[in-house]
C-alpha cells in the first residue's frame, strides 16, 4: 500500500464525534463475528494443507 499525500494548498480535516452505546455494541458484534469467521477459514485452510501433505507423502 502506498503513501497517500495531501495535494498542495489543501488541508483535510476530520471531525471526530464520540460513538453512542448502540454504535459500540454494533461494532463489537461485528468484530466478534469477523473473528469467528476468520477462525473457521483458517481452520479449514490448515485442514486442507494437512490433508495435502498426507496425500503427497
């Protein structure tokens, strides 16, 4: 991934607002779901790799 530079004579400003309790709960649920999906995907990949090694050997 490359470096993103600001164009000359242009300033980017970001307004940061605090998250509501509902937004925090939604985000936490999303992160938990993604972690579970990642574990399943990694477990599936490890199983496939181990099976391939057995077949080749």
